């Protein structure tokens, strides 16, 4: 049975486990190395270095935004092309992808290198924290082309349905990065500070990008690299579908910049380290859910392209159940061991004790995130950019920014308002997402009836 047939006929539960397990494991390892990066920095370099990395982390999302813009858009087109047996479109994917990655990554690298000090100042970084953050961020931007090509091309491997291959490449690069981090911290002069971790990251990303390129030159059974060339007819749809995913990264950048700045204003400089640790944990806990969503994407896209509308609903419901259970596991761990988790990043026990209650509050609705992410992924997979974009825009910018700015004031200038704003925002977005999904399911029912006639 080939990949397309498997996506069209295999049991939804079996598909969920076979596609999601390797994606979750691979993405978890990737999330783990960002998590471990921060632990190395916090334990081996210091709390100020942890604050510097935390302040810089929102601006690394600029690269993530480029990657998901191209990757989600290209992956959606690829999945539907596979469902329709459209080989002409399939053969254009990699050349167009490479062109867009080189163009957009070069712009990010140049602009980011120049404006790194200004970026970090927006997040509330000052003095030594600002100095260390600039060197760290500039080093990360130097590797923009490598990390973006690696991430985008890996999304294409997953859109092919080859989750184990995608997992292996991502996991290999992540493990290499974890190994190189302490080595570079030790062998580079102490003046490098957290920049040593950034150097290790760029080296591992270069090697990972090279391995990925070799895969598409020699190994892929479906998608091959035929040279760097733009496919103008694909670009509008890539941008239309990928823009919602890109907005999630760009809006997260704006959101976290405002969050850090507001938290520092109402709670002091230590809030950067606390919020940074909380965000690293969130990224790690979110990664398996994103891994499951990447398993959902090719199944929904292929079945929708093949007009199997009832199966689209069945598969989506299955992934929603599975992702909710997965989110519940991480919720339990975070709520039971908050002090121990924060202590992995921050060595000062007083700062940890002051942040435990807010940390728990921030994760109070985490079990609902599986449902939310699967709904967004569903709309991306079938090419409905408007619905996905609406949810992302509301969640990352339109609602959360006013909440972050207003709640601390309403709570007598307390930093508690910053931490409370994040789960309250997600409750509102979840309600909107459920309403949109119910309407979409009714639309699928009508399509299914018309297909049967």
C-alpha cells in the first residue's frame, strides 16, 4: 500500500498513532534542545544570561515565521497534489521552496543583524542583559538560511507522509545541538556568554540542512529537488495558506515583546527570567501537540483532495481526542512540579518561589490546547486561510495585547495581571474555534451528501 492509499483507507486511530508518534518524538526532541539550551545557559552561565536568551527568544520567531509561511503553504499544496495524483505540481515544490527560503532568509539575516539592539530594548533588556542578548541574537541570525531550509524541507517530508524520516533528521540535529552546547560553553572564552550556545546551534543546523538536501537529491520517493527556480503559479497559494501559520509566529513575537516589557514594568527585571523559563516550558509542552497536528495535516489534506469528506471529520475528531489526552499529561506534570521545573532554569530559589503561583496560573487551561491546535491545523490543511488566520490573529494579537496591558492596571498595578491575561485570552479563542468547527462540519456534511448523489 502506497502512502496515498494509506492516508485514504487506513483506520483513523491507526493513522493517528503511525503518523503522530514519529512526528511527536521528532518534534519533542527538537523542542527539547531549545529547552536544554536554556538549562545550560541558566546553570552554566548565569541568571543574567538566561534573561538575555529569554529577551532574545521572541525575535528568533522571525525565522520560524519564514519557515512556517513557506513550509505550511507548500505542504498543503503538496498533500492535495498527492491526493489528485498531480505530479507536475509535485515536481515544482522543492525548487520553488529553495528560492523562497534563500530570498526571505537573506532579508531576515541582514535586517536582524542590524536591528538586534533595538529589538532587545523593546523586550525590556538593559545593561549586561542587553549586551549578551545582542551577541546571542546576531549569531542566531547568521544561520537563518540553514535553519529555515531545514525546517521547511522537513515539513515537506512530513507532507509526503514519511514521518519517521522527518523525525530522524530532526532528532539527529537536535541531539547534535544538545551535545555541542556544553562543549562550546567550555571551550569558548567566558566573554562569549550565551553566544556559545548560539554558535553550537548554527553549526548543528548547518549539518542538518545538508542532510536534508541530500535526502531530496537522492532518497525521496515522491518529491525531488530539480534545481532552484520560482514557480509563480504556486506562490500566491503558498502565501495564502502559510500566512496564517506565519502570523502565529509574528504575532507571538509581538505578544511576547509586550509581555516581557509589561512584566518588567510591573514586576522588575527578574520577570524576564521567570517568563522566559515559563515560555521555554510552554514551547516544549506544545511541541508534541504540534507534532500531532503535523500528522493530521497530510491526512486531512489528502482526504479532502480525494473528496472523502466524512473521513475528514472522523480523522479530525480522532486527532482532537488524542491531542487533548496528550495535553493533559503535560498539564499534570507542570501543575505538580512547578518549583522543580523553574529551578532547572533559575538557580536563585527566591526568584523561583516568587514565580511558582503565576507559573501554575499560566498553564491552568493547557488541556484545551490540543483541541485548539487541531482546529487551526484542519483549516490550514484544507486551504481555508481565512478561518485559520482569524483565530491566529485574535489569539496572538488582537485580544491578548489589550488584556496584557489592562489587567495589571485593573489589579492595582500587579504583575499577576500579565500572567492571568494569557489563559484568559485562550479561553475566549477556544470558544470561537469551536463555533467555527461546528459550522465547518455542517458544510462537510453537505459536501458529502452532494458527492453521494
